[in-house]
C-alpha cells in the first residue's frame, strides 16, 4: 500500500479554458451582476432540464428558501423531509417559521421512504421535500401520489441530481418546484450558485421577484433598457440573485455535463469492479429500472462488525495515504441544535443513523485520472485487509 505523492483533494472542480475565458470576458465587460450571462445560462439550463421556467440564484439554499416562501410555508405548517441530508434542507424550513418533520430512509437506497412519509402526514403538513441523495432519484411516483391524495406540494432537493432522471423525466421537471446546487464540489460547479425550476408561471414570477429584493425589474433590465424606467418594490424580497461571473462558469460547465457524466460513470464502475469482493463493504445499489443516477457521490458503507476500526479512523487512514474523502451525511437530527430545539434523540430514525455512522464518500470527478482512482482503490483495499476482524 503506497502513499500518494500529492494529496488527492475530495470534490475538486473540473475547470477548462472555456470557463476562464468567459469569466475574463465578463470582467472586461463591466457587467458583473445579474445580466446577459445569467440569462444565457438560464436559457441553456431550461433546455437541459425541460422545465418551462428557471431562476438562477446564489445557492441551492436560497432556492429552497424561495420555493417554500412562494408556496406560502409559514408558522404552523409542517414540511416532511429526510434526516439524511445537509443541514440547509432543514434550515430553510425553520427560516420560514415552519416545523421540519423527519421520516426515516429506505435502508436499501438511502432515500426518503414513502411508506414512512405517509405515516407522518397531518393536517398541518404543507410540503413534502424529498432529497435525491448522492444523485439517486427518489421514488417519485409514490411521493407524488401521496402529495396528490393529501393536496400537498412537492419541492425536490436536487442539489446532487442535475443529470438524474426518473421514468423518462429529469428530476427537475417533477413535482411543483425543484432546486439544484452549483457549489464547488457539484457535478456542475460555479463556486456558489443554484437554480430553481418549475412549470408554474405564477411561482416562477414570484421567485424571480423575491430573489432580488422584491424589485419589479431586475438590475439587468433596469440598466440595459434604452428608455429609463423606475423599479418598484413589490414584496420584501431577498438578495439571492446569481452573478454573471458565476454564470460565465456555469455556461461551459453545463455544455460539458454529459461528457463528464460518462467519465464519472467509468470511474464508478472501476470502484464497483475493484471493491465488489470485499464483504466488509456495502457498495452503492445499482440504478432502479427507469432511472438514471447522477453519480454525484460514490459512497460506500463500512460493515463495522467486520472491521477493527471505526468509520472516522478509516477516513483518517485514507488521509495518511494522501487521499481525501467525505461523509454524506451525519444525520441532521443528531446535530446539537435540532436535538435541543425539537427533542430528537438517537434511535428516532435508525436507518439514517446506521448509514450515517458507516458511510464514506470516495473521490469521484471528471477532473480525476485512472491513476487517481486506482490509488484510492489500492488504499481502500489495503486498509480493509489490515483492519478486518
């Protein structure tokens, strides 16, 4: 087991000369805020997802907050979601004054379990917020059916799932509203940034207005118009708009996303082939019929009962080999704030807790090389062999 010479950064973005040139062009243009590059990026993204309306925002967190706001989520409401997610999914519910209601995951695919969702629906439930974890589509037919039966909204947290498809549709074209992330580690990265998609024109207009202070006309339209027009504040909005600098990167990231997806798929299969014979590991489940996994994260599950080390020690041993990794995720309900605020405790969501204690995300990205992946494979195999019971 040989240590790498250079540290392999987990989640390093793949940036080409096209992005760099576009950013330079934007800097020289003098238009750095929300302008023509954002509009161009939005149009391309709309075509890719297939939704009628999109709005580029400063982050997926901002997009989720806007989505809940336009649906009228507020004090007294409940939003059902999964504890196996990043804290932002839950924080936006709290920022709206509503109550997050967790349901456990399906231990088979680690996504929110529709059977558990049904048990938690009350008269106060307003939204179901599924998270397409690691890029794997949730069981949307069952979730949408429940939402229809109980007259609920569905907001999809598609932060991991730009390329994901379910029954012939991109996940961004399912439910009422979907939200994507372009954070630096994502399959499409703009450093920070996100996109909201919907097929409802009223919500789309409200999101657009609320994303920039509640102004009746965004900055680009105000200052590029040939005839001066005053803006008016229609609602007390937010500062959630995307900039042209971010969009300059996104335009070319999107153009390469399918090509990059093939690379990610290749490396995914390399991991599967090399690690499948290790009983100490549970590998990601294969794609369900009629779905396409975005392969944002390749997460293995450690069978701790077969190992002499914990998950965290496993990660530290990878670091000793100059290999970065991640945990996606430590269940939200076990973080101090949510335990203290809502009375959650260990044992409330056993499947999420089981996965959360054992999961490790390995490096996966179009910027990596075959050697990088083989270095990770060698390290994982070596650590398992030295620490198996």
